[in-house]
């Protein structure tokens, strides 16, 4: 799994990097078929007095990409909200995969034991 953490209009400190990595361990614990994760942290300035912290992630899986973003006034709060949203999406995706694997057997046509000639 590749992890890319980048900052836009923001300096990434080792504390923020470690915080994001520790939070992403929860996602990996639930679903370990992750190809790579790209996390973008930044500050948006809609106006000078209203600064919003932005956190977004692109989680690449086999055949799918999950994109989640979160906004808050504090960067750590934005990361926490982001991880919660991402965790729900990953669990939903995992359940969908598991349901579809069992569904193929259910939909197989039944073969009759007596053949007509």
C-alpha cells in the first residue's frame, strides 16, 4: 500500500503526518485490499476572516476509487470527520463485495436430475 500525504497552502508537520497515518490504520484494519491512498490537507480562504481546513482522500481499490472530503475550522477535526466518513464507505464497499460473491451461487439455474429426450 502506498501512502501519499500532501498539503496545499499548509506546511505538513511530522505530528500531522503521524496523526493521519495512525487514523488510516483503522481503515486498513477493516479492509486490507487497498492499492494506494492519497491524502490532501489544505486551507481554503473563502474570505479573510473565515478560514476553513480541508481534508480529502482518494482511496484506490481494485476496480474502484473512493473519494471523501471533509471541512472544519480545525485541521484535526477535519481529519477525524474524514476518517469516519471513509470508514463508513469502506465498510459499505466491503459488505457489497461480500454480498456479491455469495449472490453468484444463489442465481445459478437449478439443473434437473431427470432429462427429457
